[in-house]
């Protein structure tokens, strides 16, 4: 529209300029053709009527003036149009900014409501947590086992792992069991003449069956790398039956947990130290505590929450025998002094397979049972005069039971011996070291004359010295 107005103004100016010029019509006869000719003439700026043509006369000045006015008018009109467009653009930008501000305000309100909801939920959880802390903890009792010959006075406790408080004082040696016990202790310290009538020899190369004379300081082989290895059992088979496992194979069970069902096999001691098992055998039943042992190609262990003994063939990875140990206490009735549900402790020596336990009839005194390694049947039992929960651990050497006085003191003693050949017991005092202050397993290996122990995550061995006895056939 503005362009059309500008063009109209231009025509008006030019029209005004054309009005200032004169025009004439002339008629005459053509001498050659004889026809009448009409001639229309308009004065040009070069005619005499334009005396200042080419010098910028009044007409030129008028044209320039009109053009100047026209340019001013067009510029004014174009400026008004740009101003309107700019004003419209400004209004659009302002509207967009207002929309953004409104959206941000809505987001802020939404986030504020979410923060309030979270704060309210946090207050509710805090109150609930405080109520739970003040509420007494109720632990349901596990169901009683359906074992037919369970002791009437025995009831199962909590299913959690049993652990006694570490004693910081030496567990006293048992009271005098026989007359002349003090003389036997004195003779043991001197390691000269006899212990309970058994002749001793200082020959360090003696490898036969004899009486225990001394235990060397422990040698550490490996430390368990997780909490499941605080307590455990490890051993080597003194009489392996052949491939794929031999006398160098090391066996290990981490005993912390309610469902311990893994038996680790290492090719040798070096692989144990490096932490590379050759195989992990899944056991059919969970293991109770640290009383397991390995002998003649089988793992012997107590099934959890029962007095059932299991013989597990490691070559075929199957159960070869299963038998209840008659009247044996289990799951915390007659443990060693450190706890750990160590009611039944299986052991191996030069004579074969043994079980160290107690019964209600024995009133907590240690009972020794000789087991058939094939069927697990009890062939003979011996009842001693020392309460099982007053000693830290026990092991068998050449048909004799030896017990350790403390599981936590670094310098304790092997304080008691019972001879199954003579049915006689003796108080002794052989130095024994708990280097890591929590010894939860001690087993004797008759193949290499070493004690294997699990002391507060650490797997250690002790070299032992035996002395020959004239009374042993």
C-alpha cells in the first residue's frame, strides 16, 4: 500500500511539471502528396521558452524540492512501518519471556511440593526407626529336631553362630585326677624320665607312635581373606587313596555361616598360599562348626543342627555313609570353651578315626569314641574326668587325647592327657602358642607329625615331637 502511494505522488509531481510547458497544433497541405497534414508540437527545455535550460532554472529547483519532500515522506512512511514491526517483535519477545518465567515458576512450585513430601517421609521413617529401636527384639526359636534319641534336657538355641567371649585369663588345669599328678607334671616339664609310666627318648628323629613331648611355635601358611574365614578347618589326608587327590592336596572349609556347604581342594600348599583352589566340592548337607577331618579319601563331618555324622567320598563326590553318634550333645550343649557349636570334634591319628564329644549321661565330661571309618559305627567308647567346656580344644595322638587349656592366651599349655590303652588320665604342661589369640580348630596329622590349626583367620601348623614308649607294642 505504501508503495502505491509513493508511485502516485511521483506521477502527481511529473504531471505538475508538464503543465508548465506550451503545446500547439498546426495544419498544412503537403505539396508532394496533396494531402492535409496535422502537426502537434510541445516545447522542450531547450526551447526559447526555457531561457535557463541546463543551468538549473526555477523548474528544476521545483522538481528538486518536490523530490526532497517525496523522499522525506517515503522515509517517514518506511520508518513508521519499521517501528510498528519492531514494536510487534518486542511484544512477541516479551510474551515469550513471560511464558518462560511462568513455566519456571510452575516447576519451582512442583519441586517445592516434592521436597515437602520427602521431608515428611523422612520424619515418618525417623519416628519408625526410633520405635523399632525401643521395641524388644524377638527371635523365634527354631523347631525342635525330630531325632528320636535326642536328650530330653537339651533344647536348641538360636541358629546364629555361637561364639563365647574371649577369656583374658588362663583356663586352669583340671583338678587332680589321680594321686601323683603333680609328680607327672614335674616330670613332663623336665622331659627326662617318664610321663604316666611311659619311657621318653630325646631322639628328635623318632617317627613311630609315642607320647607327645613338645610342640614347636606355629608356622603361618595363609590368612583368610573374608569374614567367612574367621573360623574354619583345614587338613591334609594322612592316608590318601590316590588320584585325583594325593598326600599334597590341601582341604579347607570356611566355617562362618548358617549354610556351610563348600569344600575347597588345593593341589598343594603353594596353591593354598596363592589362593587358587583346583576344585570346589559342593557338600550335600551343611557343616556344623570346625570339627571336620579328612581320612582315606573321605571327608568326615557333622551335619548341621544334628548329631549325624557324614562320610563324604571326595573322589565320587557322594555320601558314602551316614550315622547318628549315640546320645551326643550337639549345637551348643557341650562345646569347647570358645563356643562355635564344637560339640562333636572328629580326629585322626595313627590308630584311625575318633570322635571327641559329651553326653547328658556323662554330665559334660569328655567322651572318646573309636569309629569305623567305613560305616561310622562306634566300636568302643571311653569316658574321661574333664568337662569339655573347660578346655579350648582337643586332638588325638597315638590313641591319647590331648587338650589345650586356652584358645586366646598367646602362651598357654596342653594341660591334660587321657590314654585309651590304660584308661588313665594325667595333668601335663606342654607349652602351646596361640599366635593370633583365637584358636578355633586343632587337628593332628599322623602322616607328617604336624598339628593343623585355624587361629583367628590364619591357617598355621605346629611341628610336634613324640617320644618312644616301652609300654606300646
